[in-house]
């Protein structure tokens, strides 16, 4: 190791000890593991092809993902590996967005859950290619932990086995058969899904617990909601979206929601579209002045959760929620045939 690299490693070790607490160290006193630690859990950390911010990205990884340190490249970058053996990924991450050693134990994970969606089994691959070896075959509805995402391939974990799956084979919602609603046992924190008796209807998210209140958007069957308040037997206050990113909060009628085992039987009616633009944003709030949550390319599938009367769509891309102005008509076949419910 050159004198310059030794000095850089010493400098980084001192910074880690001062700023991040005592690291899990190897024989030379340098941390050999770290955890992705974005200050904003809604952000994702790039895995780069080389130690610079302009290098190609191999994927964007969520807070809580563990990495193995392969090399302390300089004071700003480390070379890392995610996973081990087949199905692992290597590249460079910025040191300031990692928690090293024992400091990683305090990082709150933001790793989302996704589900296999397919009429037949889907392969977990050792690399980002259909010609790479299969690490296992998984049926429709299998739960997947999304470690990091790319435009075509996602880096995932299934029961501890890490590998790659095509983005088109994964969904943010589980599929199932249409079932009945149930409002029993609802409490703050309960997770339910929109469940209109007529799947072509949409459920209004209201500004207050009244059918005459203004609508904040009309939502498809299968959209997941989190109960924030049980107003009465007919209404609950809910949140749509997670991690504080591009969320919607309002009131829905309990009779059009399914909870518990009934939620697992609701067939999703969420529309999926693909943008025709090479780069497009979703934003935090339905406003032209809102900051962007994230930027995506034309290969990213966009799930339309709900549509507002002012033209804004509440959408989800790779389990990231936000808003986009749908009337720009840059998407294939906009879903304007929306009828009110609730």
C-alpha cells in the first residue's frame, strides 16, 4: 500500500472513530462492515462504477442495507460488496452516507417489501442478465426485500438469499382473489387496502369524515392505507405512501376498505403506465412548486394509485410515492375514466 493510501486510511479511521463511534474492526483496526445510512430515509445511495459522483450507477440502495468494505479508496469513497458470492454486487459508495461497524446497529432500515408478480415462476439471477445462472425460482406473490433498484434489474433478498430480479417481475402490492370487506378490529396503525365492491369504481380520499367533503383523490382497489385515526364506525383517517415521501393524508369510508386476511384477497386494480420521456420527476406534493422526490427514465413502470380532480396523479415507482401532473399526457393511455365512490 502506498504512503498516500496509508495516510488516507488513517485519516478515515480517525474520522470514523470521532464521528460514528467505535467501528467493528479487523486486525488492522479498520471497520470491515457498514450500513447504508441516508440522512433522509426517503433517499437512496448510489452504488457507482468508480469513486466519483458522475460514474455510472449500478443501483440505488436503501438505508439499512449492509455492505462489506473491500477497500478504503480515499477519504470520501469506499469500495463495497453487497451480498456474498453469486448474486452479490460490487462498486463504490460515498463514506459520508454509510454507518461503519457498530454504528450501523442504530440505523433504522427503510428497505421496502415487494412481491413477485407473474403467471409462472420467476428466476432469482446471479447477475443482471437473463443468461446468468438461476439462484432459485419463485412463484407469484413471493415476498421480496428490495435492497436496491435499477432501471431494469432490482437487487433483492428472498429469505436471506441475495440476487437480481427483473423490475417488470415485481410489484409493490400482493395479488390475490377478490374478497369481502371487513371493518372489525381496526385500530391506529392498522394496514388495509381499498376494496370497492365494483372494481371499476374508485374510493375518494376526503378532507374530512363526510361524503360531501372535498376529494383529495380517487384511489384504486388494492392501494394500501395506514390508519392514523378511527373517527367512528363509518370513517377512518388514513395515510397513503410511506417514509414521509409524497404521501397523502385524508379520510376514507371504512366499508370500502379491507383489513386483515380479507385484505390479502383483494385483487389489485392499480393501473401501470410507462413514460415516453427519457427523464421525468415525481414530486412531494401536488404542486408545480414542489421539490422532486426522485427522477426516473422511460423504462420505469409507474403505478397510478389515485387521481385528483386538478389533474395530479398520486403514483408509485419502485415503491417510492409522489405526484405527477397527468394531463401532460406523456404517459401511455392516461386513466381519465374515473368514477366517484365514497
